[in-house]
């Protein structure tokens, strides 16, 4: 009887130790995104991982999956809602197809004069209002990361809006961007970012629009001859988490992660412009791509050509939302 009691006691101790060990297992956050690891978003994700793990003293482990390693563009949001990944940083237009169309307001061309104005909107009341709209979709909106503005690349010279006519231009999923391209006679092609290099290489599409950092990190200069510095559309990301997962975190863990994310957002802002400038110079040094900057007169022509989409998309993105941004930025499409 004594032996059996000792065995039971040992078994109880082992079970308790096992339960304690299990309880100490780190909380795993799978953070998936479509950009390269050395792109601004990739570097920001790495920065967040470092701060999150340090700030929680190892109680959280962040696993990064760049370059669509786990999911393609269209699959990411569904994976997050199902809990297969815990964090993403998609472009605002990705929320349109799931019914949160207001995010597509950020895809309107020439909405912001510069990135400081864009940040004033995304970091202010409008940004918070947009993030809150994700709650009903099982998504926690955490932050905006601003990655500058998009430029065009093509295998044909693009100096004026009319030069896009008939060209198949790859775009992100966004009804606003789609309408914008059609307004100038381009043929918009929605395509996963991870498929874009090959599509450009094989001629499935003629050109694309993205920040210069993507042109460089994805080596689009190898398969495109021309880049036009139109800076026509804001390019940002919305950092999100599975809401059930986020809300279920221990309060101290969530507080630490929120602090890490705030620091990472500041880090992203501090390095994004430098990264963009460095990427432009790096592309220039390859000698493989002709870079063209529109004249002031040509820039006015670009703005006038893209103005129509502001009026046409008012009903989709919400008149009140649009007017609140106009008030914040001073933008008036009627004055172009």
C-alpha cells in the first residue's frame, strides 16, 4: 500500500510538472504578409517580433511568414478570420470585397499631398473610425502603416495618362482603383502580389503600380523598362489581428503587444521615406529601367484625369467619410 501511495504521489507530481510546463508554452502569433522580408513592411514585422518577444519576456513567440509563404492575397483574410494566422498587414482595399467598402477611400488618387497629410488622417479620428468597422467581421484593427505612394512601371513609356490606354495594368483588389484605371483607358487586372513578377516577365500584364520599394525588392526592374514617378495613390497597410485571439490574450500580454506595435509604427514611419529614396537610387544604379518624373504641367494632367473617380466612388466609400477627409486635407477635386 505504501509503494502504491508513493507511485500515485510521484504520478501526481509528474502530472503537475507537465501541466506547469504546458502552461509556460509561449503564445504563438503567426504574422503573415505578402511583401519581401527586406521591404519596409517586412522590416517592420521583424521589428515588431523583436519587441513583442522582449516585451513579454518570451511568453509570446512571433513567427513571420513574408512573401506569401502561407497564403496568397485573397486567402489571407479568410485565414485570419478562421484563426489559422493571428496577424496580417493587408492593403486597405482588401476589405472592400468583405463588405467594409469605406477603406477603399484611401485608394482615391491624389487624396493626400504628402505622407504627413496621409498620417494625419490615418492616425486621427478617421483612421480610428475605419479600424472600428472591422470589429463586426471578427477582426481587430490595430494600426496603419504608411508606405508612401505608388508609381507606374511598364514596358512602354508612360508620360501622360493617355499612355496607359490599352495597357493591362496589375492592381490590388479595389473597385476604386479599378474604376480609376478604366477612366484613362487602361485594362485593370486584379492579381496576387506573389504572381506579379512572373506575370510581368511573361507579358500576362503590361505594367503595374506600387511603391518604389516594391519595384526594387521584387526586382521588377528586371522585367520592366520604364518607371514613372506619378505618386498617384497612397500605399499603406492595416495591421490587424483575429479579434477572438486578440481579445482573449491576458491583459498584460495585450498591453505589451500594443506597446510593441506603437513603437513599430513609429519605426516604420521613420524609415519608410529613407527606404523609398534608397530603393529609387538602387533601381537607378541597375541601369535597367528608365525613370521619368512628370513635369508640373503633366502632373496637373494626371490629377485631372483621375479626378472623375472621386465623384463616381462617393456612394461606395461614403459621402460623409469622403468629406471628412477633404476637410482634414483641404483637397478639393473641383479645383483641379
